[in-house]
């Protein structure tokens, strides 16, 4: 009984109160072959990243923003970073806002992105002034981090008086509660960057259930349960620990697993997706075969509309071109996908 009460308290609560103090925010710059090879810059010193001798201006640059109650020690960040280090054609940055991504989801974390987003926009505009190529800059955010990417993008446009716009925002199952319908802050949308692509994997639960990007991907219908994920328990919790995370967050997490696989192994993991009116039409083969694109990092910026595909339940998740032919998923009641730390292919 005590365990149940404790879990209920964790329903939308982090470990501690979290208020928006930017002195608690760091930006991690990864400049080696392993996760441990990085430099963590306080937000007020982040202009030094662009002038760091190890920063390669010939590469593209990605800024990854983690979700609620996450920190650099969590699996999602390790998987994403390792994927980019494997690809090796991006400067990889991670916004460590873990001190602000804790606390009560509604009272602390969501208000914090409204405060931190505009501040981060100022940092990015400074980077552009320091020589960062605006056309080669991509913000990738998961869950609440996906929603923050929208706040940052629209703040960059506003603060530059419309002269500058983020090239690309990629939102991975952006958070649902308070954003649809909007309770003061619009959901990440196609107005926030020149190109906005969204991957939905847990629509109507932790993820937003509507299309708001230039292109929206709906793998396996975009809803729970994603293939290979176990059935949820009665209690939905945002705890990142133990069985609660494995059962309740599995579908929500699939978005960053898909993204990381597309980054680490683009040739082997081409997530072929096709434009269709809806999931039912996709299941019936009513797809636009002339509009096939890749979900993930190599999605062309010209893509528009809703795209559908199927994936495997385990790594490798991509089914390639076979993902365009619907097959009824076989549910394994004993499935309990634990994931793996990296998706290295080299």
C-alpha cells in the first residue's frame, strides 16, 4: 500500500522543486569519440562553444533537448549522443536543463520552458553572430524538450524581428498535457522553424495527438502500444525508474530510439514512410507511392503532410521498404523491451 501511495505522488512530480534559474543550466559539447569526452559550459559562458578549437564549423550542428525528469546520466541522452558520435558529421550539443526539468510537471517544469526557451534563443542568436551557420543548425527535442524547441524557435524569430529563423526543429513525441489544447503556450508547430518534422509514438497519452509540423510521422499509427512494448499498468507515471518506466514510457521513448537509429545507421535504417490520409488508409495500402521519404534525420525538408510506416519491435527498428506494407502486429504478453545503451554500427 505504501508503495502504491509513493507511486501516485510521482504521477506528475519530480524529485524536488525546480525553478527557472539559468545558472543551473549547462550546455554539453561533445568533441571526441566517446560520451565522456565532452566539455560542459554554463549557460552564461556558452558563447565560448563556438570559438572552442574543437568546434568544427565545416560540420552541421545539433542541439538535443531532453525531456521531463531526465538528466545527462539517463539512457536517452547516451543513446542520442552515441548515435551522433557514430555518424561523425555533426557538432553535438546537449542542453542540460535537468535542474529545471524536475519538480511538478504543471507548476515547475512547464513554466520553466517558458522562461528558459527565450533565454536559450538569445544564446543561439549569439552563436549565429559568432559564425555558426544558421542553415546547418537543427534542434532536436523529446517530450517536454520537444515543446521547448518550439518556444526557442519562435523566440529566435521574435527576438530577431523576423530576420532569423531556425533551419530545422525535430520534435520527438512532443509532450501532450497543457499543450493540446493549449493552456497559454502553443504546441511546437510549423511556424517555429523553416522546417519542422515531428515523430509521434504515444499520441493521446504522453505525446501530442495532432499534426502540427510541416511533416508528421505516425509509425505504427503513432499511438501506444508500439511494437515490442509491454502493456501498461493501471497507473500512468512519469517516473524514469524501474518497472514504471519500462511499462509506461516505452511507447513514448520509441521516438528517440527511432531518431537515434536513423542517425547512427542511415543506410541500414532507412525508415521508409508514405503519405496517406490516415492509418486506416495506410493499412489498406492506400498510400501515395510517389511521396516516399525517410523518417528521421534524413527526412527531406520538402516533405509535407502525414506519413505512416511500420517498424520492428526490437533493434533494428527499421523495416526498410517493407515497413510500407502493413502486417498485423503480433503482441507478446511477455514482451518487456529493456533497450540497449548504444546503437553503434561501426
